[in-house]
C-alpha cells in the first residue's frame, strides 16, 4: 500500500482572511459569527504556538466548529446538528464519601 504524500505546511500569514465561501458555509451551519474577531484570535493563537498548517481554511473551519462547541458547553445549550452527550454527574457523592458516612453512623 502506497503512502499518501504529505502536503507542505506553512505558518499562518499575518494577513490571512478566510475565503468568502468558507464564511458563507460557516454562517449557514452555525449562524452569525464575528469572523474578524475570530480570524484575529485564530492568527494570534497559531502564530504564538508556531503552528504549521497545510490548508489554513480547513484549520479555520475547525477553529469555528470548536468555538461553537465550547460556547455551547459553557452555556449548557444544544449544539446545532450535534448529538448531546450526557455530562458526568459531579453532584453524586464519591465512593469514599459513602464509606465515611458509614463510619460516622
């Protein structure tokens, strides 16, 4: 089986702007987003970390998808077109808490 040839990777340019088609697709999928603000955050993050990307628009789409998921998790809302996963029950007492209660009583 032949190996797939890797694409060359480059740092995110200072003047990167997502393609209009990318912005339209993301708006249809996730609704209105401040793309100028998110583009600035995207550039700053990847330049600060020295990221090398093969397809910058693909990385930007992932960035926006992760932003939407993160915000939904923070607000406890449903993510459009995503199945909800139950959150762990953090209010349930631990195993050791149950043992301590038995010893006390």
